[in-house]
C-alpha cells in the first residue's frame, strides 16, 4: 500500500530499533533529554521524539531512535 503511514505508536506496535525489531511494552512522554516521564498508552508519531520506549526484547530507546514498522498486506 503506497502512501500508508502509521499515525500512532501504541502498546504492541512493532518498531525498528538499533537492537533489531521489538514490540512496544511501555511509552513515557518526557521532557527533552530525560528518560522518565508520564506513562501513556499511545502517542502520535510526530511526538515520538519526546518519548522513551520500552520493548519486549529488554531494551529501551529514545523516540528519535525508533521507527514504526508499517505492515504491507
């Protein structure tokens, strides 16, 4: 599907990280440069750089290090 783009990242969303692919298990909306913030269930993709994401592979990443995987069915 061309032109399809994910609008939100939520719990369970598959993302590419520097540690490989992983599913989101936690999202924290943070001040810039901080690791801890307000826990949220989902976030718009354009706000991902203000978040820290936890993944099912045991790693965490800042939002600018995360790219949601778009499924092409």
